[in-house]
C-alpha cells in the first residue's frame, strides 16, 4: 500500500524506535497521541497541543459523524482546516464507542445500526461507510471497522467477534481510498485468548495494511494479562509496520508496552485527569485538590521542561478550589507535556540501548512522589 512510510532507527530487545512518515508530517516513535474525540483536545488550543511536543492527535469517527457530520466537515475543508491542526490525525473507526452502546445498537454481518446518544436518531455504520466517513473527515490514518467486545468474554464470543472483524477488515481495505500520505491500519482482536490473537494477527498481516493496532485491551483485564496478550500478538505482526496499542494508558503501562514492541499509543487519561486536578509528573501522580498542596510553593514537576510544570502546586490547588478554568487548561498542558517528555525519554533510551534501566529509574521516581 502507498499510504505511509515507516522505518526503524534503533532497537533494544523487543523495543523499537522509528519514524512514521505521513503526508502532513513525520512522527517519531514510540509516540503518544492526545485524544481529540470531537475535533478538540479538551481544554487546549491546537497550537498549545503542538507546543507540548505532540506530532499527531486522535479524533473519533463515531462522534464526528453525529456532530457536526462527515459531509459538513468535507464541505468546510476537512477536519485539519476545521480545527486548525495542520499536522497528522488518526481517526478511530468508532467500533469501541459502538460497543459501549449495547442497549442502543444491533450488529449484523453488514455492520452496526445504532441510535445516536445525542438525539436518538438511527444510523448505520458498516466497513464501507466507516471508510467513507474517515475520507470525508480527511484523516491521515484510517482505522478499519471492528467489533470490540467487553471483558470478560467467553472464547466462543471472542472468536465470533474476531472472525467478523476480519471480514470487516477485508471490506474496509477494499473500500479504502488510497492516496499518497494516507494510511490504513488494521485492528487485531481476540480477547485475551492467545490462539485467537495469533489467528487475527496472521490473517491481517496476510491482507497487508500500513499499520496494525492491538485493540480490545485495557478494558478491565489487568496489566499482567494485557502485557501477556501484547507479547503474543506482536510476534505475529510484520516487523516493518508500526504497531498501535489502542486506549493505553498510564505512564507505566506505556513503558512496559514499549518494552514489548509497541510504537503508538492514545488515551484520555492525561487530559481527563488534568481537568480534575490530577497531575502526572516525574515524581508520580499528584492530586492537587488535596489540602496539603495549599502552601506548597514547589513547582509542579521539578524535572519537567514545560512552562506548565514550573507553576507552583499551591497555585494549581488555588485554581481548582476556586473553580477557575485556567486550572484545567494549565494542568492539561502539563500532563500532555509530561507524556511527550516520557516518549522522548523512551526513544532516547532505546537508541542508547538502556531502556530497562531508564524504565527502572522512571518507576523509582513515580514511587518516590505519588500521592503521599
């Protein structure tokens, strides 16, 4: 396929550092994508998202098709112009969101019919329509439509959904409007069943995609089972293609997944936490609404390099206690900057062949600070 270029620049065990080349820019990997579900990274101006070191963001097909609508977005020049973000965008196909609408949707071989959570209107989303919507949105990386099942699920149910997702992946590829600089990623499913993950990965690799996502994890199975499933999956994916772990996660989960060969991540955690007074720092997670920070004049993160990391903990505490929107904006920026700094540290560690030691040092730092 012609949509994407990906090259590895260093390896350290199973971990990889590389560069993903898309029409609107390059993305050093391992990379973290802030979530801009409805065309906005919450509480952030696009230029400020970029200033954190971010090269690519995620938006969501399901939400954008409902509001403002894919056809309207196309008429307005596409999502990049609409939200003033000229850099790469990956769009999730909406499978995960549809999973959460169990009482409002019906799944058949053709696709999913569901009622909008906004106004109750009925919509149909099949592989072909998912590709069409993402084309209208104008995203740089399209995701195939898949069925993401909740955890725990019996093996028969996991196998049924995995097989359906494979058929939908084939239809998604056939419907994908390939253009230079645009990529199509497949999604490996199969629950936490290693043989199903292997079958899914091998079948998708046989179809040939620009990249491969590991879906259906971080849904309650716990870290150890998640990591075991990742290890089983990645060994059956093409070495020369990027690997994307969907919806993960905490800094520790990301570090462990990088060590197992994952290249790309997304999660709402840094932005959602930032809006609720929770900070991610080199010294662990801090709840700045706690009274103990009222007189704490130390910077949020003494090891952080962003302007938001230099703001005092006492000031953050005051902003959240006073209900000031600035607190949400500042802390979201601090969290996103921390995540980008973490990815840069991991990339440098892989290049230097010292990833295990760096991860150990990161964990010691997180344990040192914490909630206390």
